[in-house]
């Protein structure tokens, strides 16, 4: 009996062939390359950056891009390229941790809602609707006004305000997967509710969660840079692409490079994550698969 | 004679069922509105009490003349000595009559007044942005769907991805730099010119406003444009796959009629919901461009109140904006119900 139910409960997807589908789309490959490049840059920052990002050099203030300073210097003489590279670390860190928090919360709440249904589902979904009424930036600003702006606070707050999409996705997956035969087989063979949810249903719901997580990192990076730009995110002198743009705004007419490069970095990074996410979605979607 | 009686009975009862279903729908809507509003106020109230210490510490801590008796009096005045749920109910009572307290800033004006004078500006820009989004994104999405997988489709897809990934404040800065500083065509701040505004004629004033509003509206619309055109495209593609489109083509209808008369109407329905869902995003985005372009709206008010730690203003702003978003979403829902007769009569929609 156990052997039979084990056979039925084996995962219907073979993830390896799905992921290799990514190679079919040039845009998705481009996204993967961009994300990979970003990770390498962020990890090797101390070796890659030509100067110390906090090194103030008052002899070379607001210099336009030159051979010595490839992306120019800012108002305190700090090298922009080095600040950009270290900024990649911050963006990546905030993006991944914030999305990690959001995914954990969203998966837990979504699976509870989808699995148990009825009033738990109603309650959680009403909660999601209520939070969705707050414009995200307003809510984050209000919370940060009461706590102090710091990298940890931002990561937690961004995570706490972006789990709703994941929760809805997970709930939808659980609702549809609950009806499948392998769940029935698991129940018959005496598996507890928790085991059914975690060992049987959840592994099959991973695909949309993966897509949402990848797309979410892009969104989290955009939110963090917006907050840093407004002055309530990463505080100077720690370099973040967002607060580099604040300096860019202050020196708009005389130093175009301060505004151009950090923004370009954000654009390319978020583009990379979005392309990768969309590519993953197409690769893991059972309807479009060529086999 | 019998048939007439049966017919009239059927018509009569179906009218009653029709009215009953609308009535029930409205009752459900009001219930949703009420409970969501309570949820919004509850969460806002909890956020208010996140800060360590008491809300009035900012006024009292740095004042050397503050005595314990004065502290107690302030505490009683703000009702902070009562249990939490009483404080919540008191705040709720104030909300109902739009009494959101006094601002902490030196002018000590009522919070509602400050919000009231800035709300129209933000609403104006957001409505204009929604208009711009509709005018550009819908035709773009439809054209991309009709020319599926062509060069046009691929180019617009790439452009949409780039627009999605570009940070709004960066685009605003670039626009300011190019059109404001280098070319000098458009002014870079404010709602209207400061010099000589009062001497302008009606038409000149309108033109002045337009010149000032172009860049903020453009920046506000950018993200929504990308999203909506993408969604229109996929909605249109979904509709074009349906059987009734094949039927229309088989009947020999000209392609233009098939697309614009039959497919478009059904593809546009989900857009109403999407527009409703993008309202919080638009209002949230107004924080950024209002700060950059120095537009006196609720977004900029939120930012300055956060900077100044003006808590009553902050919370009042949050609640008002969230309630407006709630109303906007419900309006979108009602609009969708009006547009799609299947919702009203409760017919099950298959996937």
C-alpha cells in the first residue's frame, strides 16, 4: 500500500528538463548573465573596486569621467565606480533578504489559506486586501518614521510589505493541487496534514514561487533605491545606488555622471532580474512546454 | 391567454430577481467597504504605536522646563493614559468627523486642512496619468497582440521591459536634465510660474500649467504604461484564441470588424480591474515625482512629515490616502460589474 501511494505521490515535474528550457529564449539567457555578473561584482567588490568607496579626496572634487576615475568623482572626491561596485553589494543584500522574508511569510500564509480553506482562507485574504489598500511606499515611510532608517529595518519592512503576491500565488496553487490524486493517495496512506502540505503539495507549488521570488528581487531593489533616494533608506556615507542619485540631484547641472551611472546600474540590474523571472515563468509553465 | 399570463409572470419575477441581485451585491459591497476600512484604521493604529516611547515624547523630551505634572497633563490631554482600545475608539471617532488632530509642526494647523489643500493636486496629476496610460497603453497592447511575434511586437516588448525596470526618479532626473537644463523648454519645478502668473490671461495660465505638468504626469504614467500595455496584449491574445473569433472570421467579417467590434470589447474588461489595482502604485509613485518636481501634493506632504517626524500629519495622510485607494478599488469593481453582465446575474465564468 505504501509503495503504491509513494509511486503516485512522486513529483509530476522533472525540474531539470524545465530549467534547461531557459536556453531557448535569448532574453532569459541575457537576464541570467546579467544576474550572474551582478553577483560576481558584488562578491568580489573589495578586489574589483579601484579605490576605497569612502575615501574622501578634496583635490579631485566633481571630476568628470577620466582615465583615473572611470565614472568620475562626487562632491567629496570619492570615486564613483568604486561606490557603484559597493552599492551593488547593498542592493543585492537588501533585495535578497527582503524577498526572502516576503517569500517565507507569503508561503506560510498562502499555504494555510489554500490548504485549510473556509474561514482561515477568508480571514487571510481579507487581511491581504486590507494591506493592499495602503500604497506601499506610504506604508514603508510611515513605519520607518517610527523606527529609525537602517539597512536591517529597510530589509524587514520591504519584506513585510511585499508578501501579498506570493501568498496569493501559493494559495491558488494549493487550491488547485489539493484536488489532485496524489494528495488523495497521501491521505489514504495515513499522512498527517502537515506532511501532505510540506512534502507533497509544496514541492509542486515551487515553480510560481521561484518566478515570483526572482521578479520580487527586482522590485525590492527598486523600492530600496527609491527609499534611499528620499533619504529614509540606506544612510550615507554607505553607498547605495539610491542615495548616490540624491547627490546626483543636488548637482544636476554640473555633474551629469552622478545621475547617469547609478540609475543605469539600477536599470540594468532590475532588467536582468525581470528577464530572468519571465524566462523562468515561460520555462516552468506546463502549458507552453514543447514536450 | 394562458401564454400571456405565463409570460408576464416570468418577466415580473425575473425583474425582481434582477433587482434583488443588484441589491444583494450592493449590500455585500458596503459590508466589504466597512470591514476593510476598519482593518485599515486598525493597522494604522498599530503602526502608530510601533515607536518606542510615547507619541508626545518628541515635544517633551528636549524641553528643560517640562515637569512631571505637565507630562501627566499632556498625557491626559492626548488620552494616552487610557487603555489602548479606548484610544483606538477615540481616534476612530475623530476620523469619522475628519478630525485628525493638530500637526506637530510649528504652525499647529489641523491635519485635515493641510491634507485637504494638497489632495486635489495629487488627484489631478494621477487622473491625467491614468488618462495618458489608457490612451497610449491600450492601442499599443492591441497592436502588439494583432501583430503577434512580429518585429513591432518584439521591439515593444523590449521597450516595455526597459520601462518597467527604470527607476521613476532616475527618469525624472534625466528628463529634468535634458528638457529643463540643457534644452530649457520645460520648467523643472512647481505647478505654475511664480513671476508674472497673475498677469497672465486665462489661456496663458492653462498653457503654463500644462508646461509644468507634462513631466510629472509622464513620469507618473511610465510604470503603469508598461504594465497595462503588457496586460492588454496578453488579454487580447487570449481573446483572439477564442472560438467566437474563429466563428466571426468564418462568417466572412472583415478583419477590422473582428478585432475592433468583437475581440476588443471582451479584452478590455479585465483592464478595469487592473486599473483599479494600479491606483495604490500611482499614488505611491507620487511621493517620488512630487518631491523631485516640487509639486505641493499629498506625496510631498508625506515625505516632509516623515522628515520632520510630524506624527499626526503622517498618520492622517496614511489613512486618508488608503481610504481613497479603497474607494477607487471598489469603484473599479462596480465598474467591472456594470460592464460585464455575467457578474450581475451570477453566471459562473469558466476559465
